[in-house]
C-alpha cells in the first residue's frame, strides 16, 4: 500500500535529513485593536503568514536566493535518483533540472485561464511534467511506495518545498483554532496553498499540541485552497466558495470573520463581499499593510491581532 502524503512526511522524519529552519517571528511595530464582534458564526483563516510562519512570508516556487534554490533542486534530484536520467546532458545534473523546472513553470504560467485574472499553479503539476520528460530517459520510481504518478508528484513537491522554505505554526495557533471550535463557531480556511499545505499545518499544530487534529478543527466544506480552485488571492473565487457553503447553512457574510496578514490579498476582497476582517500583525515578514490601508474604510480591518490568542477576545 503506497504511503499517503502525511505518512511520507512522517517517514522523512525518521531519516537524518537537513531542512531549512522555520523562521522566528519578527514583531512589527503594531498596536493590537481587539474588540468583541457580536453575532459571529464563522471564522475563516488564511494559512501562510497567518497560521503558518514561512521564510519569506509566503510560499514561493522560486527562491529569490539562487544558492537556496540550487540546493533545494539538488537535494530533490539526489533524493529521487533523477540524476541517472540526466547524466547524458552536458554540465551538472542540477543545472539540467533547473532548466527543466524553469521551462515547465513558464509554460504553466503562460497557460490560458479563462475567466480568472489570478490563476494558480499546482506544485505537483510542475513535477509531474518534469517526471514525464524524465521518463523519456528511462526514469523509474517505486509505485508500491510512492503510489501513482500523481501521488508521486505530490511527494516530490512536498520534499522540494520542504527543502526550499521552512515552516512552523505561529505561537498559539493550536490554541486559537481550538478556541474557535470550542466556542461553537464554524471554522475554515481560504488561502493560497498547495497539495502539501494542510500537511504542513497539521505538523505545525502537532508540534504545539500532540492531540490537535486538523480534521477536528477545520470543516472540510469550508476549505478553499488556491491549488484546488485554480485561482489565488485576491480572486473572489476563494472567498465565494466558503461563503456559498455558509449561505447553505443560513450564515450571512457579515457573520463571518476572515483573518489574514495581507490587506490587498486577504482583507480587501473579503470586506468587498461583506465579511468582517481581522489583520494578523504578528510577524513583520508576512505583514503586508500600510497606514493608509488601515485608515481607508474599504480596507480597514475590524480587528488587529498581534497574537493569535487574542481571537478569544474577539469571538467572546
């Protein structure tokens, strides 16, 4: 039986592998504005930069530092023994993988996306296309261990991104999600995310509370991930998905609080659709907000959190 993605991540823990260290939050100069918001029935969270700390503040396909990008590609190449299908090319195998990666990423970015101004790329699609090209040079993988091509591509994507950017939950994330659940509110996520994001989130929560289970905290019907919807924020598609589901439960937009760390991508579209908004300003690395946006009625958040634990004071 092939390993699931979460089982594969746990399997990697048993090996002596070196990963980038999760970044420690750098506190911005911000003053909390925490007030009770009566009538709330649901809380919808952003993930990267809000629940999950990540180097650079957000998930990237290409690291801005060439050295880190090259190391991540080389580790991926060695881990999955891709070098045997690149040895006939001139230069180092990692150089050839970088060329393949750049070419496939460019092709996916240029692919048409009818009706969507903010298209998203699924990370596993990049690796699936690369692997298909390697098949032409007799590349093979253990389907009994990794699963089908799609499942294998998801595991390669996880390994590559784990080698590229370290992640960890912000302090108090597990307690904050538990507090919302225990208060009887519906809870979901609307986020720029990939096939492995919820695995990273679960692992971060477990590090804070071994008993914490994401399946008990996040309603499956209130999950809007960019890689699944083919759109990334500020696309309204990510917000409408959860709002449509909540409407079926007779929950109105003004009874929903969306919490994120970016005004333009997270708060502005949520506010436009009638949701109440909360800005998480607990990390200078991920915070994207300026003084004018915090004063503008179109983008001003209803609450400003400098610690995730403050959600308890918002929901009452």
